[in-house]
């Protein structure tokens, strides 16, 4: 039995639209009282938090450090578990008002990628004759 793929385009567009409920955080709905923040200058890139709360934390690809990408990705209990697994205590609960200042400070820091040698190690030396 073959199905005509053009049938997918025959559905009225209103049937596919998700109606907002007003409870979404963007629309002023409920969001937890505090935000989660990773101090990337302290992070050692162990990935424990990303394994425990994979919808909230991700390993930043260029620097190899953890970063909170969503505030509503996981339950508060799961995020707290991820915080407790951190061996260097670099994950913190902060108020939402503090986030812009923390992000500004993070952009000003000169962080080196984890797991890579310093740029001085890339200097090529030729063997002596």
C-alpha cells in the first residue's frame, strides 16, 4: 500500500497550530523562583551535570565547559541532583535578575579551552641536523 505524500499538505493550517495557554514562561507563566548558573571559569568539564540533567546542561563545544542552556529543561529536583554531583561546585542557583550581569562577566573572561594544550605548545620545532 502506498500513501500519497501530498496528503500531508491537505491538512488545514489551523489544525497544526498550538494555541498558547498563557502558562508559558515567555508569556508570563510560572517559572521557578531561581535560575541555574554555571561558573564556567571554575568548571572542569567533567560532564556529570549534563549526564544527570541533559535538558538543562550541555558541554560548550569550543571551551569544553558546562553551560545551562534551558531554565525549564528539567525538574528542580533533577537540576539539584546535577548540582550535587558537581565535583568543583561551579553550578549555582541565582535570581533571574542576576543572569544578565553574570553573562556579561562571562563574556569578558579570557577562558582557555579545557583538554587542549596552550597555544605555545603548537609551535613547531625542526629537528637539529
